[in-house]
């Protein structure tokens, strides 16, 4: 056990925590039995305070592959295994993750607890759609297996439940078959928000789609964007020089981000300059090429500790989803951000397909993720944005959240009371709790 200050990827908030770890089931059972309260914690790549508490149980040493059916593409592993390690094992055998977020440095347990989504939600749903079964240790230290067919209430409340139902120990899930480790990529410049929404509709048959959006541009080019589309490349799509080793893993490249940038570096002028250069880097209206999966799925993973770019005070990621018909809500939120001059370098727009879950974030519509450095007046401004999100029938992503109020969560998640009943069934004394769950009145 080590007492230390911990924070998640946004470096806000920072809390003092006793961190416990385990390598074997028996150790974990003893830890859970002895603990008065705790929250499971993986690699700390959620952005807010979901895996922060006075007592945390780290799963990072519990990271073994238990079985890999290379014929049918089914992997079973311990919950502390990170996605980058899984890719190193499955890609050379012709398989890929069914769903992946924008970083490969999350654990499988974290992928379930946040029910992560990717650029293919409109086609393949979220991570929970591909789980065969999983095992948890509950607050009373008993072990239970759940799946879409068995102990379904526990299964549904665990997917997206931020670790509050129990500590996930094993996950068995289906993989996606691939011929090569490359992506056939198409990039299209969109001149405005209307243009990007039209392009999303036009290219919705693509498996992967995401847009970078300029959230500070005003006038006729308001909402200008670059749409990035992709499909897993087939052998015939590769240039001759790549065909000899089509499932080759990408070379490991990383650039360290050595220091926390001073907060004055991040202002509307630097964001405007970045956006100008980023939009201008694509000289053509459309670019088609074949790239390794790394730069397509994980462009920021190549920069180690890029979160330091937001300064010592840290940052919050603000991610919301609005129904497809609520385009005006997107317009209003982007206008407020532009008027406030609080532009985000990384404004990412995606489209979700249908999903009707108890507590998972995705539902059919547009989701926008924005990064804001923590500074005076930010939280009051985000409170204003919350009201716009709710007015248009949307909600916020708990995995990215560090500051929303409990009434915003209640308004956005109509099945929240059902979720709380299930949590109360499996975690009746609120032994499993986090800074976030207390703030959002899920465990108080």
C-alpha cells in the first residue's frame, strides 16, 4: 500500500489516496474484505474523478491473457491488461479490437466501466456490445459472473457504471477480423457546420468516421472541419512494399512532452493559430491514403504526457451527446464557446448509432468532445453549457466529467434510478465509492 497524490488524465482534481494493488485473486478478496471503502482503478486515463477515492485498488498488476481463440476471435483476459498489449497479441493473428477509444493506454476493466465508444459506434456500438461474459468481485468479496444472458442487471449496470457495482476481474470479448494492420483513410475538408453534418450523412456507410472541428471560426465558415473516414485495408489495398508483411505491428514511436506549459500559452490566439494551421495542412479538398492503425486510431498516443500541455492546474474534457435532430444545440454551444474565446485545440465530433442502455453514455446523435484548461470562470461557463445540452435532450459523459452537478446527471439519464437500485443491490453499504460517485449523489 502506498499513500500518494493521484489524478486522472486531466490532472484535475488531485486527491490523496492509499493505493493498493494485487496480483492474485486471493489477495484481492482479502483487500476487498478489509477495506471500509474503495474504488477500482486501472490506468487512470478517464479524465475526471471517476477512479479517485481515499482508497483505490489498482488492477494494473492483474494483466494476464487467459485464453485467445484465434479461429473465432474471442479473447479472455484479466481486467488490468491494457489495450496496447492486446493489440500486440491479436493484430499479428489477423484480429483487431471491436471498439477502441482514442487512446490504447486504457485497461479492459476501464473500457467496460466507461463502456467506451470509438469512431465506429454508428456501425458496431460500444464496447459492451462485444462482451461475451465477465467476472466481478462484489463489495462483500464474493465472486459473480455476468453476461447479456446471466445476471443481466449486474451486466448492464457494470457497462458504463464507473466501477460502482464491483471490481471487474476477467472479461471475455469478441474481436474484429482484419486482413492487414493498415487503414484505408479518406480525409475531406468541410467548409462549415452544415457541410460537415451533410458529409457525415453522405458517408455513414463507412465503418469509422470522426471530424476535427474548428470551434472558434465565425462567419460563413463557422464550424469548418476535417472529416476523417476509414476502413480496415484489405490485402489488395496495400502498396506492393507492404504486402509481404500485411499484419506488421507499427513501429513504436513516442515523443515526450517534458514540462507543464505555462497557462498563458493557451489562449484564443494560440488556439486560432493552431486551428488555422491544422485546417490548412490539407491542401486538397480530399486526400486518400493507406496508413498504419496507430496514427488513425491513436494520434495523440505518440506524444507521451501530452496532458501536460494544459498546465499545472490541469484541464477538463467536456463531452456531450445531442439527438440527431438537435443540430441547433450544436450551433448554440459552438457559438457560446467562440464568443467566450474558450476554444479547444482538440474538438472532436462523432456520430452515435442507437443504443438504449441503463447508464452508458452513447445514444443516437452527435457527440462533441472539447478540452478546456482549468481557469477562473470555466466551471460557471460549463454550467451554462450544461443547461443548453439538457434543453436539447442531451447528456454528459461521466468518464470525462469532473464537475457536473447531480441534477444535470439526473436530467440526462432517465434510467438513473434503475441504475442506483442495482448498485444498491450489489453494493448495499456504498463500500465501493469514488469522489465522483459522492459528488453526483450516487453513493450518498
